[in-house]
C-alpha cells in the first residue's frame, strides 16, 4: 500500500509489459525506513560505507535524525506490488553539508542567495526494478522526474538554490542530459576520516564533485523536458506516458534515458 504524497505518475510501455512509476514525498515512518533500506543496499554494494557500522541495515546519518530532511521517492507499481526504485534527500540547514565537507570560494550565484533560502540535495539513488532478470526501465527518465520534484519543492518553499556533491559517474549522466548545474572550480575536500561516507569520498576511480544549482533553472529544464511531446504523452497535469517510439529507442541506445 502506498501512503506517500503522490506528485507525478509515469507510465512506461515496453517489452516487459506496462509499468507505472509513482513519484512523491515519503510521509510515513514506514516509507522513510524503506528509503534507508534502499540507501544501505546500494551503498553497501558499491562499497561506499563500512557495513559493520549499520547492524540494522539502514543507512542514516545525523541529518536523518535531526528532522531537517525530506525524502522524495520513485515507486514502481505492478500487479498489486510496490517497490521503491529511487530516492533523493533534501536538507534545509545552515551550514549545508557541502560547505562542511569542502573548502571553496562561494560562487557568485550562491552569494546572492540568503542563507535561509538555500538547501542541499543528496543520497540520489536509482536502481533497476529487477536486476537479476535484467528488466529495463528508463533510469534517466526516473532521474528526470525526481529532479523535477526537487525543483518544484525549491520554488514552492522559496528555496532559491543550493549545493550537492555527486560522483563523477553521475555528473557524466547529468551532462549527457544537459541538466543545468554550476561547478565549483577550486575546492579542497575536507571530509573527516571518521565520517560515515569516508569510503564514498575516497574512491579514486570515481571521485566526488561539489556542485551548485538554482531551483528555477532546474525546474524550467525538467518541465520543458517532461512536456516534450516527442518523448511523452501528457494524460493530465501530473500523469505522463513515456512513448515507445524511434526517438526514445535511440535515447536508450545512447544511454541518455
């Protein structure tokens, strides 16, 4: 059963059948616990964390315990079964994690934003719904819809922009899609050795990059993308069908979606 505040619905038709993906904000303790489970699953598989520190197999940190976090999720719904396949966290705090974990000169675009109008996004995860059977879903599109929720959240709560730190591999995917982010050109990583994500920060083959973003720019980009009629059929204000056409098949081949 789904309790989250559903904000978007995406319907995907492919050779595996019809799939409905629901996007929204997790609002119950049970749903938020599923977010922590997914984070543990992915971060332990990728060797981002020291698993011995998580005997309950829930990946959490001080921001999850402080009440300063909000969680947005993607849930696949099929045959009366629901499974979380994506999540992203919003933190509203001062200072923000990126400002603590890196030393850098603040970008001009960020200096103009009052500190109480900034936020941070992180713990951005998307998984295949059935990795063992190789079931396909357009993870790039799931990423797009989750980012759309973030831009929408920022605008509705007068949060003008913020920071994030992302892996180089995710940065490459965002660049392929043309997603608007700003790069902090000169920085020094100062994440502590006793921090829960120390292994995440020190993987030399996939370094961490601090970035910043402006909410309206992000929301304008995602709204334009999900209203692109060549890619999506719009059923109503919040329900979209990812078309099974030549364009989208090409985008799958070149790994944009």
